[in-house]
């Protein structure tokens, strides 16, 4: 599953209401995150690999 940060349009590994692969907490500012099936665009450790 992937989650998109809407202000930056960056797609991370993870789900809304949890943490992304690179450590962002998607429970904070939940309106900024949406679950998506888009390709992951974050190249930080944990998301991309």
C-alpha cells in the first residue's frame, strides 16, 4: 500500500493513520495524507527499497 502527501504530491510506502516507510507519522495532519495505488516516488531509505 502507498500513501500520498498531498501538499508535496510525494508518494510513500505505508498507510494513512500509521507511519511511512521512511518514518513520517501519517496520524499527524491526516488531511494531508491519502491512500493511493500510485507508484512510490519517495527515494528515502525505507520507502524506495
